C-alpha cells in the first residue's frame, strides 16, 4: 500500500493558477488544490513531512493542511494508517491555523453523521516511513 503526497510543479496548475498537490494511498490517487498562504509556497511540503514524521514517531493522528478549510488526516492504529480528507466545518472539529497548521484534529470516525461509511484509504506506518526516506 504505497503512500505519497507532493506539491506538483508549476507546469501542472489548475485553472485560475491554483497550485495542485497529489496524494497516493495504495491504488487511490487524487489531485487537489493547495491554497497555501506560506511564502515561499513550497514551505507547505516541509510542514507535511514534519507531520508525517510525527506519525512515524508514534503520534496517533496528524493533519496535512491543503487550505484553511481542508486537510488530509492520517489516523494511526498500531501499524495501520487510515487516511481521510476532512473539511473544516463547525461540526467536524477540524481547526487549521493562519500558518496552515492543523491545530485540532477530529476524533476518528468510520461512519459519518449521515450514517454512511466515511471515505478513507489504508496504508501503513512502514509505507509512510518509506515515503519520508525518499
């Protein structure tokens, strides 16, 4: 179940000059807009890597902000890692600072408020560690 997250080069911008990122978790791949206020823009990648290192070092959850209202949340259960994309709305509990840091991570839930399974993808601590070693 390979894992990676990256900021795509300027040559792969979305309409309206929005910078794109890409996450891969196993067979799942998604491109997403990155709305960072950090200068230089690439500082967001350093934050993502620092948070992933915390996960590898034993943290049970970390957040990788992609905007002031969206983040990839990684929940660690032993050697397994569940990845969810979470929107920062009042009921989610997700809080993202002005510095693009996730300061409050919602409790893990496999079932959403609507009673439906939450979309999530599985990887492992070893796969995250392998990504960080590149």
